C-alpha cells in the first residue's frame, strides 16, 4: 500500500500560533499575522497491514483503534496525544516507518523555542532517520523532511531578526547574543534533516558579518565567546560536498570596510593588521565600542563607492590605510 497524507483544513503558525487555513493543494504559505513562512505538515495516513497475521483479532482491534486515535489526534492538532499514541503504537510495531514519521511531526509541534535547541530538534532528526531506515523508498518521508527543515529554518530566521538591541547604540545583552547564536545553528540542524544548501549559506553569511547579518560576529568579544569561525569552516565543507564550485563570500568587518574595499581583499596583510589593531587596542578603550559602532555604519557606506573607483582606492590607501597601519605599528 502506497503511503498517503491525511488532508487537513487548518494549521497553526509555528511562530505566533495563529490558525491558518490550508487548502488541499497548498504546500507552503505565509502567516497573515506575523508573516512567517509556513510549510504544511500533514500527518501520514496509518495502515495496519504490516501486523496482519501477527496479532489475534482482539489485539488487531486494539491496534487499529490506536492508529485511528493517533491519526485523528494529529488531524485535530492535539500533538501531545498524537505523540503518546505514536509511542503506544511503536510498542506493537517498532518497524513502522509511518509511525516514526508521525512521531517526528508531533515532536516538531511540541517543541518550544528552548526545547528545539537542547533536545527536540535532535529527536526530530533521529525519528526521521529511523523512519527512513524502515522504508528508504517512502513517498511521504522526503516531503515531511523537507517541510520540517524549511520550518526550522524559517523559525530560526524569524527568531533571529525579532531580537532587538537594548539601547540606541545597537548593543545586545549576552543572553540575547547566546539566543541568536543558537538560532543560526538551528539552520545546521535543518540542513541535517534536508540537504538544502541555502540553510548553511545563510549561516556563513551571518557569521561572516556580510550585508544582511544580524550582528557583528567578528567583534573581539564575540569571537572569544562563540566558535563562529570553526562552525563556518564546517558549514562550507558541507556545502562544497554538494556544490563543489561553491566559493564562500569574504567576511566583512566594520573597522575594515574601507581598508578591504581599498586593498581588494579581506585577507590582505594590511587589512588583517588593521583588524588586529581594532580588536586588541581600539576595543579595549572606553570609547572603542561606540567608535566602532559608528564606523560600522558609515564605513560600509563609503566602502561601496571606494570599491568601484580606482582613483578613490589610491587616495584612501595614501591618506587612510597607510597612515592607520603606521599608527597601529607605533602604538604596538
């Protein structure tokens, strides 16, 4: 019997909880309340064929009732009951791919923002992998995996960009930074579920501090607290296994916007020298963080003009980069 999905008429938004109407031909939509992108997670239709002849009539009747309650609970959005009945049904048939698949869906829906980092996301990966081990040719599993992965990516993105700085200088508390770091890492979990390279490419951009990144992960204190460089290297390797021609974008750094535009490379020795000057001297001063925050804004604007002009590059090298490099060497 070929696996089928159970049709549903509504689904809650994973972010704000609002009920969203679902038509039979809808695969994804946007929540009209919080504008989160939503992938539709339909329960997998249950069948008892694998247990025919293995259970007596009374046992088979109880098993059918379990599957019916499981399916109806998920259809009604009662995922706690659905999860419990997945466990009961697995005690009878631990090799049922569709039960493991439905358990993964229930686990996703039961995840809180904190759970999804510590345990729940890992459990989802385990349940989906177990489902695949029992039916590698499942027609529903690739769709379920894809939709869960995209939903995790969307949630990470929405949560990341909903965090607001606590002052007008754009500063975040370490607790907020810790959370944002976890939101980005969630894209790696999404990739483990479904190998969509966009998840990891966006994580590389975020940790690089490229345009569109939420915060400056290249900040001296952030580098000491978070292993972003190591994670970036891991993500790049994963991407290149699928896309060998992938070339990661060069990392940006606020203090080095103009220097990078002038020298043409983030890894140019004089750019690296200025970056070390920022991290080891400027940011140690009381006025350092405020100055760098100001420079992040205006430096990025100026750099866009400089990188397009040979004349401006020469001028900036002679009157900005070269004097600053000289100054950094004297201070050291």
